[in-house]
C-alpha cells in the first residue's frame, strides 16, 4: 500500500518531534535548560544533522534515479569520499588559509565531489549497472586512501581528518562553522527537488525519456553538480556518512511508490530523521561513551537495509 | 509541402564499421500509415531511431514534424511525436497506473487502459505482469500522451510483437484511427498479415530501401522470401 502525501506530512511532523527531542537530550543535563540555554547550545549540532541528513537523502535519491540503480548512493560511489579528499587536500596543504577563509572548506569539498562525480560518469555510466558501482567503489577506496595519506603527512590536521573519515564531525558544530554548509544544503536541496519530473521520465530508460521530451544532458549536468554540492556541504558538516543516502530513498519508495515528486522530498525528511536519530542516540544513549553518528547509523542502518533488500527482492 | 510530417533524404548511419542505414530516402504525409518490413538486421529499428533523433551521428537530412530531431530541443521534438521502443523497460517497482501517469493525460490514459484490457491490472506492479501485458501498459502510456493527432508522427517498433489477439486488434484499429485523424504512422513489424493491411509498405534490406509502395506491388515473391526467409510465404 502506498501512502502518498500523508507520509510526507507525517514524516515532517515526526522530524519536528525528533528535533525537539534532540534539543532536550544530552549528557550535560536533560531538558531545554534555563531559558532554553542548553537547547541553544545544542541547536547548531541539531541543525547540522538535519541539513546534512536531508542533503544525504536527496543526494542518494537523485543518484539512484539518475543511474536507475537502487544501489547508487554518493557514499558508495565515492562522491562523499571525493568531498573529504578535497577537504583533506585543503586542510593538509593550507590549513591556515582554510581556517581564515571559511568559504574555502565547502569549496574544496565541492571540487573533490565534482571531480569524483565526473570520473564516475565518464568511466562507469555505460554498460551494466554493476560497472557503475564497481567504478564508484574503486573511486571511493582511492579517495579514502588519499585522505589517509594526507592525514599522515599533515600532523596538524591528522586528528581532524581521521574524525571526518569516521563521520564524527557533528560534535564540532558551531554557528560560524555550519552556517555556509547548511545554506548550501538548503539551496542545493531545493534545486534538486525540481528534478522530479525528468527523473520520473528517466525511469523509462534513456531513449524513452529522451523521446518523451527529457533533456538528458541538461538533467545529468544539473543532477551531478547539485548532488556534488549537497554531498560537499553534508561532508563539511558530518564527515563521511554511509547508509543515509542509501536507506532514505529506499524507505521513501517503500512508503510512497516510485514518483520522484514525493520520493525526493520524503528522502530529505527521512535522511534528516535518520541522521538526527543516529547522532542523538550516539551522544545521549550511553553517557560518558559517545559514539559517532556514522557508527550508530551503521549499527541501525545495516540491519534495516538487509530487511528492505529482502522485502523487495525476496 | 505543408502535409509532410516525416522526410528522410540520403540518410546513412554506420556503427562498428557496419553500414546500418545506407542512403535511405522516404517521406510520410499527414494521414499516411506505412508498414516497415525487413529481415532481422535489415535496419528497421535503426531507421525508426534515426527518425526519432536518437542517433545524432546519422548523416543526411531528417525532418520530423518540421524539426531536425537530432538537434531540436527534446521537449519540442516530443510534443508531436511518439516513439515506441521494441523492448520498453521501467526502473523501480512501478504499477501499471504509475507507469501510465508518466507524461500522459489522465483521462486519455484511462481510455487506453480500458481499450488495451489493463483496467483490472492498474494496481499491479509491472514486474508481476506477462511480457504482453507489459508491452500493452507501455503502449497505453504512449498513446495517451499524444494530444493532437493531426500532423503528429508515430514511430512504432514492433508494437504488437508480444500482444495477444485482442490487444493486437486494438493496436491495429488504433493505427488506422490515428492515420484517419491525420497522423503519420510508421510501424516496423514482422507480422506479414498486418503489413499487407497497410496502404503502403516500405521494405529494407541491409540498410537500403528496396521497395516502397502499395502491398500488392511490394509483396513480390522475391521480397517475401528476402523478408520472411524461412517462414512459409
């Protein structure tokens, strides 16, 4: 049974409740604090998790639609890896410049993400679906190795980059650090929502979509640039984060069917809800031993993903 | 000429060193329906794809509904042309109704779904249907997307290959009706009886146009052997 717009409304309401819960939860005392002081301290982290989760969900839904492949996810296809490598190059090569010019962080991440996206399209788009994923996995491994290499060569950025590799940057969220990436997530996300109709047509295959009036080159260009932008901004906020981009679109399609007009916004809402839940559980569930959002996401996400895979293909 | 909907002149296309289309020239007017026949590999699908603008590397002149489909904006070219692929596909677990909603007009889709016996299957996922039912679902979507038949171009690649008799006859009647309403229709088919029912038959062999005219003139014994070699003529 498919739920339609109701799922989007319910999902958004649930995300609001989750956000309120996340603002109230914490090891430094529960509740919102005197005059909301504690909530205000937690606000950047919650805002960063919501923005990054939404961008990750949308990025995954767009890549799956663009490549007509249910396993395409910027986390698996190396786009997040490329974003982190871009950040590593900047933070390893010119850390002084990076911290003096906050805009340079999302810019470097975008350059890395766009580079990997370009290679992915160039090397992996034609041929069987497996080629795309294998190409992406290769690019991802290469980018991860590059990031580690730079982390080893640049001791002053080493810990920061390693934390980024483990998706553990949400804890650093401060208003100055998150404002630009959050705005980029919002802008790229809004622009990605406009791709719903051409992505729907693309479900029919490239030739059928083209003869039905879809401008494939324009769609590809916009989807790749905007996904890279969303991935770059999300990476600046959380570091490497697997599963959100893969899970959110699957959950969305299971709830509302394949129409991108609903799948895209619902993937954003579910992505935000997933990442926010993972981050809140990670920092509040086990007092004294915080777990990164990426670790909690993998713990929760992997079984959920196996369940979805079995339900759809069993 | 004002009524000319499709015009191909000296159209050629080569792939992997093999000439798939070799100097093909033909034109179709509004209200004209033609069957495109030829043995496997004769170039029928390539010709339809070239006319649909899917082969940018094709040389020669192509005009379809007043535009060169190789360079026209896809949305403009699609407005008055439909192209039915030989093997349509659809990603994700779509139902017949969800497929029907892709680019078609809802009232027209309901009508076509009824005519192609799909109404009871509307909520079924495509993956659960037979090949023929799936082909019918794709045809219903395409037929329902055409707004104004006069001067429109329909390029149909073996649209009835997988259909049962009832659905086949619906498509045969639809092709006649489109042509009567002023559309130009070009249908690739291996169904000899259906091809003989068209007022005009165009035959291809190894990428070249070898015959073009009324079925009585085109269906010579030699052509039937060439096109349906191995099948009882």
